[in-house]
């Protein structure tokens, strides 16, 4: 019995590793055939598998070609995981101003920036496909209609170290920029209290 317990402990990491599943997180828009256009409200829509355990997440815009854009643009912080028409997913609009770089090989990352867990990104075939950002609407392009009531995030510049999120939604889990408040037991310095 003692030997069986030790053997079980040796295989525990392998058992735990096989029980972790990847999250099904396909992005409907944008995609290689539906680019984002500067000066317009562009659709961003996704679905996820149920029972992921993810309560909220953040969305970032990246580019695989570092000569087009170094770093990432923070789109949405604390996006709540919600059920829409019996399926988990959602949509927002992303308005792009002229300060956003154009080019190919853009992709979206869905993650929790507080602890760094990535849920979906372009390197996985089921997730965000690489897409383009263009200066003007292509002649063969038909804009996708988003449901009414969606929120809009506005991106207006290239990435920079002090850049804030374009939009913060009502998802739970505090992000890395929040500050905790402590109970004041000692009073305020210099106030006599």
C-alpha cells in the first residue's frame, strides 16, 4: 500500500497535465477576409466553450511584424464572460483613429493581465486569425452588423508604456492596476488623530 502511494505521487504531475484542457475561443470578426478599417467602428465578435471557469478577461491587439507595431494596444479590460443566445461569447466595436498603424498580421489576445493566463490568441488555429488594418474600405468589403447595444472601444495611437485601456467593462476580478485599501489603524500622520 505504501509503495502504491509513492508510485501515485510520481505520476501526479502527468495526471494533472492531461486534465488541463484548452479553451475553445474562436473569433468571428475580424478575420483575413474582414479587415478593420481606420476611421470606422469595426466589429470584434467571439464565442467560447462553456464551463471554462473564466469569469472575466482582457483583450489586446498585437502584430506579428514588429516593424509595423512594437508592443500591444490594450482594447478592453475586465470583459465579463456572458451567455448570449445559449452560447458564451460577445461582441464590441473597436473604433480606429488615424494614429493606429495599418498593415497585415494583426491578431487578438484574450487573457487575464492580472496573472498572465492567455485564453486565446492567433497562434492557435481555432482562435483569432491574423487580419489586416487598412486605411480605407476595400471595394469588395461588406461591413458586418453588430447587435444594438454593443460598447465601443476607441484606439487612437501606437503602443506606449503609459497607455490606458480603451474601455473598462464590468467583469469581476480586479486587474493589476487596481489598488487595495487598508484599514487605517494608526490615524493620519500629523493630524493628531
